[in-house]
C-alpha cells in the first residue's frame, strides 16, 4: 500500500465530505481522536463533528495545493500535511490554511484520524 496514494485518497474524501456534509466526517474519527482547531482542543468523534458543524459558515470549498505524507511509527500510522485555500461562500478572497492529520490503521484495513491539527 503506497502511503502517498492512501494520503491523496484520504484528503480527497475528507475535504469533499467536509464541503458537502460535515456530519459525514464522524466515521473518520474515534473516541480517542483529538482535533486542535485554532488552539482549541476537542476530543472524541461526536465532539469533533459538533465543533466542525458549529463553525460560523455554512458553505465552503477547499482547494488543495499540497499533500505531504510520511509513515509514522511501528503501528502503520501516517502523517499527512495539507495546505491550500479555503473559499467561503460570499467571500471574495480565499483564506490560506494548513492542516495535519495523524492517520492510524483500523483492523478492517482502513484508517481513522487519531490527531487533527488545523
């Protein structure tokens, strides 16, 4: 399994889901997952999705510029660093963003987000 291909597929899935239906991100996190969003920490799948749904905008579009990936640890995890632009509905200028995901493998052969820093 090529880590770069996994990272690219994950990033495409994550941001298309975020842009269309943030509640759909719940299955990408677990109870031990943690999100740090602009300095504020949130733990657990339900709490993370509640935080994302509560963001002060309804519609947005992520435009990805870079996706960098490294294998992480003996358990088969991966670090994924993403940068790009975030276009909010009704705003003329896009916002620059970067986000780091620490993906961990599941027994079923997929990955979940263990750490997420925006």
